[in-house]
């Protein structure tokens, strides 16, 4: 059923919008040509074809064939060789050497190897503390208000790792070394023996 402003008229609803008086509205035949221009009959050619080639096209093709093609072919050849001989990556494993306490007097090679082993162990212990601390922080961030209850395992693990790190490296200072660590351990042992006596 059609509704118009004049409910008494009984006309068809064709061409009408609800609430308007347009009855079979059409666009006038003499529309404004500037507002609605007719599309062009032929599409204009943007890239004119001439007998003389463009300098940019010559330079681009010269670069492509003189630089890009040889470099790409060389890289593909190298990649195919590498794919055949792909190395398997493992962490480098160092053999354990004697500690500084086990080195002979004047054995400087043993001193050096023990010092390098101590430095590697020091870095590994630092990274262990960082990883455990990051896990604890992630748990606190994830759990929010319930972190004290739900992150008890991570907190206990971090406390244990930090205590072990502190007991071994805590009082060495900025210039830590294996020899300094050994001296501090001897001092701690002497202090502990003095307490027990």
C-alpha cells in the first residue's frame, strides 16, 4: 500500500518515495552538459609510440642485463651450492678444564684456560638469572592481581637462582675474574670455619 501526503488519491506507487510527492519522476531531456559530460568515444593514448626509444628505457634495460641478471645468477648458484652443503648448527661445546686450584705453579696456559672457562660460566649464570627473571615478570604481567598466588613457583625459582648467583659472584665487583672469585671463596671458607670453631 502506498502512502502519500494526499491520502485521497488512488494512484499507483510507481516512481514514488515514501513521504514525497514525486510521481513517475524522470531526468529531464535537456540536462546540463557541463555537470554530466558524455564519456569520450575513444580512449586517448597516454604512451605515444615513437621511432626514437626513450633514454630511461635504454638505461633501465642496460642496467638489468649488465648488473641484475649476472648478480642474480651468481646468487642462485651460490644458494644452490649452500643448499647441498647446509651446515647443522649446534652450540659450541668447550671441554672442561681443571679449575685454578688444580693448575700447577707457573702453568700459564692452564691459568688462561681456567680463566676463560670461569668467564663462560659467569656469562651463562648471568643469562640463567635473566631468563628466570623474565619468566617471573611475564607471569606477574599475565596474572595481574592474582600474581602472588599463581606465580609462587616462578618467584621461588627466581629467589633460589638469585641467591645462588649472589653467593658465587655477589661480592666480586665490576672487575670480576676467576682468580678474584677463588680468593673470595677462600675468604668465605676461612670465615665459615672460624664461625664453627
